[in-house]
C-alpha cells in the first residue's frame, strides 16, 4: 500500500489528519486543477513546467484522498475550451495524460483505485482513447477510490448531450414529455453512476466553476484557495475537508435548531 502522505516527523500534519471526523467525510470531492501556468510564470519558467508540476500534485492528492477514505475524486484535467490554447501547450497536456496512464495505472490498480473518464473521449487521438479504455477496463473491478478524470469535458456540452439522449427517446416514442424528470436527466449525464459532489475545491484564487459539472454542483460546498495547483498539498486537502465538516448543509431547507 501507499505510504502515508504525512512523514513520521511531521507532527503538525499528523495532528491535522487526526482532526478529521471520518464519519462525516465528503463522499465525492471535485477539484478544478487550476494555476499551473501562473505557478510557472512566477518562477520565470515556461507554462509547460507548471503542467508537469501539476501532474505530480495530482499523484499526491490521489494517494491522500485514497488513504483518507474519499469515495470519489473528480479532477478537471482538460476542458472543451482548452483546445483554444496554443497547440504546443495542448500537445503537452495530452502527452502528460498519456504518460500518467502509462506510469501510474499499475500502481493505481494495485491500490484498488478505479479509474473513470468523463467528457468527449471519442474526439481525442485514437492512441489516447485506447489507453483510456485500457485503464478503465483494468481497474473496473476495484472497490476503493474512484478517480474520475474529466478530459475534453464541458458542463454545457454534457447537458446538451443529455438533452439529445432524452429527445431521441421521445422521438422514438420510448418516452413521453411527462416521463422527463430530474432523475432521468441525471441518468443521462456522464456521472450517472456517481453521487453528486459534496465538496468542490478551486485553487489559484479564482471564484468561478469554469463550465465544470454545472448540473451536479447544485448543492455542493465550495472551498477556494489562492494556492496554485502545483503547490496544493495533502494538508490543503485535509483543511478543505475540515472546513467542509464545519458547515451545515441544508439543501434549500432551514437551519436545524434544537428545541429547548
């Protein structure tokens, strides 16, 4: 198994870890992995260095999330809008994803992690599609953390896809308009078999969701930090969880008050 992310001599990190209420963990944590380019620019480095550092951060956070006991970790790796970036940067991001699958899949599999992908995977290069299919098939029976990677993903594109799926069923007279419910829409999303995110983490100081999981984030708790993604550490994940556990989730209801 993976070694604990906190070192034997890191008393502070161990204390933070011990403060987690493991009976109230968020089942599903979503992360917008942002700030790679800014991290590199602050150091006078090309943006590509930031993306490589960000890939290493993902590796550490996946390990930490698995050890803490998170059930699902969805990471926003590449959006439908990211194709607008310079071609060399897009090529690097695709190579990093390919390398991640080559280098990490066996260790993820050995540690009982199930790997999933959401997004327009069929628009990626065929060799990358094959690696994605292999990773999903190899880890399909694992029962630990679900690592859900959003690649070529956009929330609006996902909702458009869901509308088309349902519309086709109506046209084929498999459904009536009265059959269309929120539950049916959820079953038509990429995340149909996953719970909605309980916690969204957004590094880099931005306060927006960037077309990410538009339907699923309806009642998600948000946690923002100025830290750029390459500097995001397992202790920051723990802090986000601790903050989450201090909140009262009402889902449109009213605050619980005890009768005196």
